[in-house]
C-alpha cells in the first residue's frame, strides 16, 4: 500500500521543511514526492507537523503475570494514541525475564498482541551471566541496583563486576543504593507521611548508585545507560563519564517535585522518588545542554485501588506513555524547547543509544514509523479518556497544547483522532525491533 502525506512541516535530520512523504509498504520511499504520485491513500496534513514516531526505551507493560494492572493490548493502544511507535520493556514481569527462553516467550507473545513495535530487555541476577552472554534479540541488559522483585536485585560488588566484565550487550540500570535506602527506611519505619518516600529514597541513594555504576562501566569499557535520572547531583557524574555513558530523564522527574505530594499524594510515588523544584530545573537544563539525551516514561501502572492504599503500602509507579509526547509538545508551545529537540530526545537518541535499526528519523529507506502532531490543538488530560488499563493518570485535569493526531507503525495507520475521538486500526500489528549489536 502507498500513502502520501502532503503539506506537513516534516522534521528531517537536517531541519524542518514543508514537504510530502511517500510511504510504500513499511518504508519511507520518497521525501518531497510529487503530489500527483499514484497512491492508495492521500493524507492532507496542512498546518500540522510530521515527526518520527517516539521510541520509549523504558516501560513496564506487566505482561505476563501482572495483567490486572496493564497488558500489551491496552498499553500498545496507549502508545499509538501518544505517538509512541516502539517500546522497550523491562524484565520485572512474572516470571522475571532472566533467561533467553523467557525473553523469546515474551517476543512471541507480543507478536500477536502489540499494536506498535516492541523489544524486551533481559534482566541481570547475581548468577545468570551465562544467560546474559548468550542473549540476542534484545536491546540490552537491565540491572536493578536497588529494590526489585524476584531475584533481580544485584548490589553485591563481585556480581556487578562479573556482569560488566563478561557481557557485551549494552547495560542500563535502576540506580538507587540499597544499603542507603534500607538505612533511611529504618529511620522512617513508623511514618505514614507520603513525603517521607523522598527522604527514604533520597538524593544520596541515587548519587551513590549512579557513581558506582558509571565507575564499573568506565573501568570495564562497557556501554552504560543511566535510567530515570532524578537528581541534579548525578548530572556531573554523567558528563564526566565520557562517550560510554548516556542517560535519560522521565516526565515525572521533570514536572513533579516534593511539593506535589500535598495534592497528588501516592499518585506520584515513584522509584527513584521525585525530588525538589531545583532538581526539576537542573534536569531540564541538562537536557538542553545535551548531558542527558533521552526522554523515556518508566510507564509503570498500578490499579487506582492499589495506589490509594496508605503509605507505605501503596506501590511505586505511574502511567505515562499516553501523554509523554503531548507533555513535551506543550513545552514546545510554551517556547521552552524546539520540536526538533523533542524529536532528538524522544526518537533519534533512543534509536542511537540502543542501536535500533531503521528507526528514529524520517529518511528514505527507514521504517515508516511516524506521528502527525497538531501544535495548535489544546486538550485536557482526563482519566476517563485513558487507553492504559489502569484507567488513571497523575496529569488528570491538565490542559496541554500540542497533541499527536495520527500514528503510523511500519507504514500502517494505527491511530487517528477524528472529531475529538480516538480511532484505532489493529488489523496489522507491530514488529519485533532489530538492533545493530
């Protein structure tokens, strides 16, 4: 099938220009195609911007084992609605993704359920280095240097040294120092104050673990990606790490801080915890300066009943894939960054960091993973409109300007907004992501 998208302002690697893009099958066939080209479908995108689809490199879609919170069908629809055309999912499902066999099982499962493109990390344990060495068809290895489920906590130095020394896949990590968190937790053991979560998982816990992981990566010359940076103190560590080190920030660490516990309570309970307004500002500046290069969501939903339990029983995590691009487009509309920067942070850089083939740019021969966005469209985020299975968002009631209005995955239009309503086409599903390593 051939589709011509015409009259859009297209964000190309060399800059933005009003032009047309021809999709032929699953690929971008031509840029600046003649408008009289014979096609099966023409989309007049006048007044809108065409960008490469978002690649979210950190999500928790809960399948298998925790599907009362989320599942691939709901989560991938949320992706499509949010302009996210590819996701990389974390290994702390049930069972944990710590063997090649379980990894392949998840890939097979997604083949029949995911509306968008998919990939899955393999998780490190203290003793599965053999599995990590033989893993392929994965973006990389995830280490939890901090509390996790099952056997995924790896905080003993000898085990970490072995993983960094004896594997070749890129590594990413959740960096919170376990001993610091436990010491702080003992200090606040009787607390019922949700704000104490940011005192238990404090700046020091994040700094110590990030410093430790970067030291391992530099000494072993191993590619390493710092997940969900939450503190200003980590920025200098990342900047000093050199070309082996990359890092990302999540919308909740950019836009929420400890002052928001008063109004949002456990809805913004996260690991790593939200920090201060000053951290918000400095993380944003690190993005603008190019020290942090990726925006990801750490989409980690729980049911609203689970989240409404009193502290500390309420679980950590929030949903975000559906609204992450709109949150950033709103920043564009406020003049705080450019659309080209958003494309770099959410599409181009995730593809580069993880060696994802043929994605992250609008370029001839690349996969036709595209999002059409309307920078003049103002809408309010509402719980009742969420596609995520958990059915809520911490941004409920927030008015945003700039929204995705159509999404193509491998050349197939999976989502469009028409008369304010979401329309989905699941007749063609997403594909397994391919990597250069």
